[in-house]
């Protein structure tokens, strides 16, 4: 439980710190957040709260998807790549 909270807090702080250096036209597409834990948990609730605030401030929809059957390193593998020839290091 403590590890999830720390992970979510680090994610939130990174998102908030990166905001001032964002380009003017970013984000131009909906934002996808993959939570590798079951729905209703601390990580899921925190990701949805952060996503809601990001939607309000950036004007782009934020999609939060839970992936409880995957660990944190393989959860991004579930999303299709925007580039068919792209490779992933996970």
C-alpha cells in the first residue's frame, strides 16, 4: 500500500513539474494513463483525480485504464502502438 502511494505521488509530482515546460500545442491528442493495479485502489483513485485536473487545465480528455492482471513494467504493452513498426523496451 505504501509503495503504491509513493509511486502515485512521484507520478503526480512529475506531471506537475513538467507542466511549465510543455509546448504550446501539447497535448494535441487524448492522454492515456495505464494503472497496473485493480480498479478502486489507491493508485486508481489518485490517477483518476489527477486525470480530472489535467482535463480541466489542458482541455484534453484523459483516459484512465486499469490493468490488474499486469505488473507495472508490462502494463503499457497492452496499449497499441501509434507506430506499427515501433519497438518497446519492456
